[in-house]
C-alpha cells in the first residue's frame, strides 16, 4: 500500500516528501496510522551524520496514532487502539536490561537496519530509529507500540515518545531533583521545555532557563521557569548571582554543545549534579582539569532517553497530563503538515526551531 513519507535519501541530503510502498504487518508487527509526529533535533542529527543510520531511510522517531492492523502473535493492542511509538524498545535479555537499565539496551536499535518499505522504484528503505514516524502510516515491531492511556490528546501524545520522557526522566530519574532544590535548564527546545515542566512538577524552588534566543523567554516562563538568562560567557556568573553565589543544585544541558555543557558544569554548586541530555558530535570536546574535579565535588552524568522505562513512565506522564500538571500543547511551537518537515529542519539548523509537530 502506498503512503506519503519524508525520506532521507543520503546523509547530508535534503529530505524528500514522496510516496513509498509500505507492506502489511508480518508476525509480531503492528501497522499504525499516524496522528502526529514530533520533529526532534535527533532527526537532524541522523540526517547530518552525527548519529549513524542506514540510508535511505524514513525518519521520525516520536509519534502517536491508531492501530490499523496487527500481525500474528500481537495481543497487547488491536485495530482501533490509540498508541504511542517507542523508538528504543528494550530486549529484556542483554546486560543492561538485566541490570534494569532498559534505556541502555544494547539491542534497542537493531531494527533500524531492517528493510522497512520501498520507494516506488523498488529501492529498500530503512526505518530511521525503528519507527519511521514521518509518514502517513508505519509498520513497526510490536515492542515499539505502547497503549496510550485515556485522557491524553492523541496528536499531542506523540511528544510522550521522546521529548517528554527525556525531559521528565532527566529531572526525576537522572538528576533526581528534590523539592526545594534549584535547577538550571540549558536550551529551551522541546526537551528543554519538558525539562522545565518536570522541574516544576518535582517542586524545584528556582528554575532558571538559559537560551540564546530572547524570544523564547515567554515559552520558558510558561513552562515553569522562574528566571530567564540569555546565554553568554557570563552565564555561570549570572546563575550564581541568582542563587546566593552558590550555583544551582542541578543543571540540565539540553543542547549538546561543548560550550553549553561547560557552562552548565560551571553553573552547578559545589557538590551539585550536572546532567547532559543533548546529543553532541565528536568534535564537541569538553575539558576539565583534575584539580577542579576534586575541588568542586560535582557529579557529571550523561542521560539517555531520560533514563526512562517507557512502559513504566508513559502511564505516570499520562496521569500528570490528566491532572493538569503537564501541558503537552505548551511544548509545541508550530504545527505543520508533512510537507513542512524540510523547512522545520532548516529552522533547527539556523537555531530558530522550537518543537514542530507534524499533524497528519
């Protein structure tokens, strides 16, 4: 069956909106009609080669929709079920999974090498980060499909598949922000906005948003920021001035650049925690000297997918949505059609992108 999709023909090439031939679901697979897909910076990282992906590929890893058909052996969803796509399903048997660290599953991305669909001329297409959500419909492994809890708008639920899990998990699972602590969030894109809301939910007493774009201040404050700082070489000094010259208890970096990682570290109080969520390239080298590591006693940690277990955390996030504590709509700065994805990528490259949501 032919559907329209955004295809990455080669690393560094522009996305092409075209028709693809999508097969019916086989055993252990599910076909989903997409309601929405988030345009995430990770998709840009796939397209420019920062993260490796077999090409040509259908990108899009953050999506929600309705089950159209299921293959043999699939029992946890049925046609008509609203679902969220999970781009990093855990295998349950590798070393990381055996430790309960399912977000580090060594086999989570094996499906990205599979043949997902074909172009009209018969060229094999791969499924980006497993789920190929930049399309009207997709076929995924059953493990990539999570039932959507009641009370969450289907289109907005796409954000639960990556941005919200990542931001919420960075605060609650990685940094473990406690009530009354102070938090700085570097980068006010989709993940940064989710992180700000998560810090508010955690009961942080002061939440400082750091951004290069002054026009994002209103968005940041709407998501929970109590203070807004324009990123500069003076950012750590400004944050210390806001926190009794101490620095924040927790800094969360959502950009993936050496300069912002270093600024997040320098903005963290002695003995505090710096969590890096942003995905940077190999050229982004961050340096520390041995004396400062000893003296400051800070913890620096990476954070993959919010250190989250989607099966456990999506129902928790849904409860926050139903209770009004988490506003998914506030994370979306632009709603676009499939044809708008290339322009959304250009905006991200130019540093203008917030979080665009493709609505089918």
